[in-house]
C-alpha cells in the first residue's frame, strides 16, 4: 500500500477515535470532506499517469539501455527519459551537460583565476534528478559494481580530495557521458568494458 494512503488511513482512524470539536453539520466538515475527495481523486489520477508513462517509456530503446546501468531502476529510467526526451538528439555529452546545467563556468580577471563553478542555467529538475541518481548509485555500491562509484571514491581519495558535492557533480558528468554513449550506440552497460 502507498505510504500516503497509509498515512491518510491513520489520520482517519485518529479522527474516528477523537472527540469532535465541531458539530456534524458544520461547514468546516463539509469543506474537509471535499478536500479529501479531491486529494484522493488526484492521487488516483497521478497513479494512472505514472502507469501510462511507464508503459510508454518501456517501449523505447533508451529504457532498456538505462535500466542496464546498475543503480538505475524502472522508475528512475522513466524519469530520465521524461526529463531529457530523446537523448540521441544531443550531439555530444557536453551539450547534455549544458542542458542540465553542470557545464563549468570559469571566471578570471587579469592574472587572477577564480574557482570553477557549475553553470546552473540548465534544467534544474534534471540536475536534481541526476544528483539523486548518483547518490543512489553510490549508496548501492555493495550490491553491484559500477564505474561511477569507483570514480567517486577516486576523487575523494586524492591527496587533495574533492568535496562530496564536487565529486558527485563530477560523477553526474561521467554518468551523462556513459548514458549518451550507450544510447547513441544502442549498447547495454558492461562494468568490465567501462573506463575505470
């Protein structure tokens, strides 16, 4: 059962067991019943749309390729396809980075060069999605082998190791390169063939 539905049932049980502060014919109760009905119909519609999107995305070749990457499941693959659209339309991984907004912005004045930052002009939902995807891949390191995890720990271990967020964004870049290569060449992920 869905977590939201369990929570709603729990609230209904509390409401049944509590002492009413309002009479049964109060307008507030009618308003609350209307809001609950709207919420339930919204949740039902949301599930229908999710099932429809899953059905549409499973028919695509990109879906099979994305699911072959350890740490990316059906729902995540569907969300990636939904945010990026046709991955083959990006001529290079750099264009994909720019679309998401993780391309590097350099600032310098004269001989002074400032710290590089990501250029957050892209799709912020896609950027947040890929951040979460990489975090999930890193968390699942003991269940599967993935070159993204290897790269993350390599960045963190260096003599002057990168910070956590910097390393995760670098892993997002590497994941996007991998996804773009695999989708364009219609290949499934293979840990032994991936660059370490």
